[in-house]
């Protein structure tokens, strides 16, 4: 029979895996009336781990953009009810600064200029490949974070709070929401030891329960960092917790 501890560890592992899937999601709003395009984009993005919400006309899109927070909006120009440029104009007028990527069959220079002038961040002309769409989306998210000056940095490590992408040099990896929060806390307190309790409070608002989950997530993070560099950044401080500090010869 499995011990209580074993069952607990298994539960924690299942929860961690499940939550990783949930937290990996980045929210995308697709405002597009062409069913085929919607299917192509949604299917591909969902396979990549994005959460996709679709509006089939401009009015619905505007309502969603107004009431919910998205990481990025993909916007068609020729839409029923309210056209794309008007949707964009309204969004910007209301102070919604979510990055917008226009996807449209219109390919005249005039339309490109109009779209960019209205406040779109980039423009993609149909037909496009899915890889190109993904690359444009990533670039846009990186740019918007850099523009807002919200990037977190430590040594040659950069953490983008919009895309939750952690990069070292030219290599990058996407973090889940919880991994991101831990990394954010570590960078804000770089070279200062943090207790497991401090981390649990910051990430899970957890003050009473076990802090073992912190160790589980630190392992996830270390694995992701390993995929970027051979240098070790997160050190264990025995009896205390963890510290973000580039490894040197001495053990902490
Ligand atoms: Ca259309």
C-alpha cells in the first residue's frame, strides 16, 4: 500500500503537471469573421498552449477587449458590424494598450499605413504561414514589454512579464505563471537568500500550508534554465531556501 507521504507526493506531482498546462496559457483574442481562418489560427495556437477566444464581428470583439484582459489581439480589418480599424481606434481611445496584430487580405500600402497609424503594432497579410504568425506574435510581445520598460534582468538573463519568456543570450523558454512569479521574485531580490515561506507567500499567498511545492517549482525552473545555459543560477541555501546568484566555485 502506498504510504501517505507517497500519495501526497503523487498528488502534488499531478497538480503541478496539471497546473503547468493551465498556467502556460497566454490569452489571445482573435477578431475575425472568416470561419476557415478562425479555425486555422485557433487550432494552431491552442496546440501551442495559448488560450484563444474568438469574436466573429467587430462589436463582439470590442466588447471582449473592453471587459477582459488579453496578452495580444489578432484583428481582421473587414468585419461585420464594426470594421477592424474602428475597433482598433476605439481600443486605443479607451486606453487599451494590448498589442494588436492586424491580419487581413487587404494588402495595399495605404491599408498598411492606415492600420499602423491607428495604433496597430504589426500587420500580416493573408495568406500567411502559421510559423510566421507565431514569430510575429512573439516579436510583438517582446517589443511591447521592452517599450514599457518592464523587463526584469539579472546578469545576461532577461524575463519578459508579458510573454513570460525567460531568455539567456539568444536562447529563450516560456515559463508558466507560477514559474514566472518565482523567477520575478528571485530577480527582484537577486543575490539575497529567500526563504521557502517568502516564495510561497508571494506566489501562492500561502502562509500556513507546506512549502514543498516551492521545491517542486524550483526544480521545474532549474530544468528550464538548464535548457538555456550550462551555468547554474538558482542556488540552494541550506536550511533557508534559495538565492539567485550565478554559480562560482564556492558552495553556498
Ligand atoms: Ca473579414
